[in-house]
């Protein structure tokens, strides 16, 4: 790379520059590069990842040189940025089991910073102190750095390294499991940038059919258009629902599925009864995640849409959809006079959950801080108590209430015994591995707490009717060892990438308290999670708005499948209808 002295300097100044200060700054610049390379070599594994990370380092330096021209300042800034990125990646992996990706920066928002400050309250002061220390150091480097790099040379470096990074990313595409390993932070970040840019350039944020001439319209000749409203505005169209509408409670049962679907698993007597609805039937829900991302299912059951429509960007679906997707179950229930409440088990800024849910029509969002706890894993009885308190407050309005309640006691890990004091009386380990028996013990706790909760509703509100829909948000990570013991990891990865229903099947159940579900025609034996809002509304006896009427026709045509139907064609067509109706904006 061509390096020159500051233009306009005379020979005397040049001689002085080549004194002790000159060589000191040159040494610091070289040292910064060596430290950065040492950091990369200790955090990247394998020739491919190391090469990609070094190219990313060169790209970063060349980009900064094209702007600043001073190699000393650029080397220091690039080193600081690399260290910060790796630290942030470790932090993110500790919470989400996923390393940093390009999208973390592409869709940065206020909620992200709020969540960081909620988890690390001292972070703000630490950042201020770091800035006060770094500012004079960078100023000194800027002031006394005698070297300059031609911008044309730096831009050539940017172009060359960008082309090489893109070529490597295309030649060896990132596998879905790689960001979940907690290593190769910089190379994974660089490769994810290629994937994200390619995805956005080809399909945009969400898959949808191209605009049709005249637009695609929902049923009832534009009847959906009056529904375009903010969640806090009065319903624009009447809801011809029964005068006495049931209160609705939707329970997200963390990591729960019927383990008897796995071979040779021993369970207690009556274990499968919990997964049955009040009509005695056991139903299967097909989730869009397995072993981890609850927010995929959160997106499904609140919007009635598919997270898979976001392709490689789906991990950030709630952040992307926040404020941009307004169609959903809470909004439809508001139209029928419901007060809508969500009890969220962690900080509301997590992945933009508060903004996302309020955009779909949730009026009162109660997160972990509002519930007065600082840990998101609480016994189910805790969340039921919170739900009863919230219901008592909302009941005064004389309006029916919809509550979305998260239960977290069955969250991983299952290697430790969680709250042994809450073990139901008479519990005896069935005789599986310790991990599987702990998983079943927690499911038994969930079943016991649910019985207590429904008994309290019957006792405390004998004149009120309740419709309860509960579901497992995804299978636990240990299901992969249970369903096909000893399966080759490459074959398992193929099954997961192909959305093999064995690994995505959970359950959904519908119960009535002082209430018989009005219509269960949509409650098919096997159903994709995106249809849960439709099932719930019909079970409550509520009329469907045109968007859900259209979606019901898709459900019937596709026999309970949504995104998988016709290789995504039905979902793309439906997304285009919602875009044309103004219910998906800016995507």
C-alpha cells in the first residue's frame, strides 16, 4: 500500500518527522495490526474462518483509510472496533446462543440499547469513561501521525477485499448451525453481511408476490381497508359478536411437546391427558422453530403470519416487524371490544417485543420489570398470579379481556433440578435419563399449576366465561436426542433445514371454563402455528374480519399448512394482499 508523508511538508519538517516520534508512531501502528491479528487468530478456527476474518480486517482498515487517510488512527480504530464486535458477539451468544450478525447493525433501534442497559445498568457509565479516555488518544494519533495513504489505493483495497469476501461466502455458504457455535465471530459477521445484502436485493425483507395490476384485494370488496388503524383507535367497522363474549387466555407453554412421540420414553400415568382439549381430542401444532427461538411462534400466534416468509432474516422477525406489521389477533379482538394484555417474561426491549406487540394491537404490555422480578425463569404459578392480578384490574372496564401469558418453568437447561420444592406430590422419576426425567418433572409441574389456575378462575369468577388456548412454542433442544437416538449430525441438520415435522410438532389444546367453545371447525388435528389466531376467534364465536376469512380459505385448501403450502406460494400471495391493504408497511 502506498504511504506518503503529509503533502506540503518541507525537508526540515520531513527530517524532524523521521525522529523518535516518527518511529514511535510507526511502531504503534504496526503493533495495533499485530494485536488485531493475534485477536483474530485466537478467536477464529480453521483456515477458511481465519482467512475470511483477515480479509474483513483488511477491508475495515482500507475503508477507514479511504475516509481518514491516516494509518495510525485507522489501525487504532479498527482494533478497537474488532475487540468491541467480538465482545458484543460473546454477550449476544450468552443470551441468545447466537453470535453477532450483519443484521444486528442493519436494524439497530432504540430497543436494542434499552435492552443492553437493562441487562448491564453500568454499561452507560463505562461507555462514557471509555469515550473520555479514547478521545485524547485518537486526537494525538490524528495530530502527530506523519503518514498518509492515497484514497485511490485505499478504495482499491476495499473493492478487492469485498470481492474476495463475497466470493468466499458464495463458494462456502454459511450453514444454519454455524452462528450457534459461539466461535468465528468476525468471519461469521462478514459472511452474514453477504447473505443479508443478497437476500434484501433479491426479495426484500419479506417474501411477497409482485404488485398486481389494480392490486390484490381481500374478501368482501375492500372491506379490510377500514381496518387499517392504529391499535389505540376505535374500531372502524362493527363486530357482530355475541353480547356475552368469553374472556380469552392464550398460554405459551415453553419448550413443551408430548414426549411419547419419541421411542422408548417412559412417562407417568395420565401424562398425555394434559395435551388434550376439553373435547377429549389431542391436536398437533407445527411450529416454525425447534429447540430455541420462542419469538418465531410469538410472531405466528399474534400476526397469523409465517416467520419463514422472512427467509434468512427470520431470526430478527419481531424486530423487523415492529411497527410495520399491524395485522394480527389482538387488533382483531380489539375490533370486537376486547381489552388486550400481554404478560412478557423478560425485558420488553428484547428483540423489540414491546414495539412489535403494541403494533399488532396489544394495549397493555407487562414485562419482567413491571412484574417486579429480575429473572425471566419463574414458576408457572407466578405468571398465573400475575395474570389474575391483571384480569382483576381490567375486569372493572366491563369489557371482555384477552391475555397472552408466557410460561417459562420448562426452559432449558434440564441438567439441573429447577425448584425441587415445587415438585408435585407423588412424583417419581419414570426411569429415563436424568435430563429427560427432569424435563417430564417440569411438565408435571406445569400440568399441576394449570389445574390450580383453572380452579381459581372457576371459584373466583363463577359468573364469567373463559376460553383458554394453550400451546407448546417449540420442541426442547433435547428432543433431537430423543426422537432419533444416534442420528448422524449431518443428517439431523438436513432434517431440520427441511422442516421435518417430527422436530417441529408440539401441541395445542382448547379448554372452556364456564364456556363451551362455539366453533371448532378450524381446530384441525394438525395445524400450522399461523392459524392459531383463526382457531381462537372461531372458538370464541367471533366473526372473522376479511383477512382471517381469506386465511381460513387458505387453511382449508392447504389442509392446515401455511408457508409449506405450494412451496410458499399461498403465503406470498397473502402477504401481498396485506401489503396492498396497508397492514404490512415498509417491508
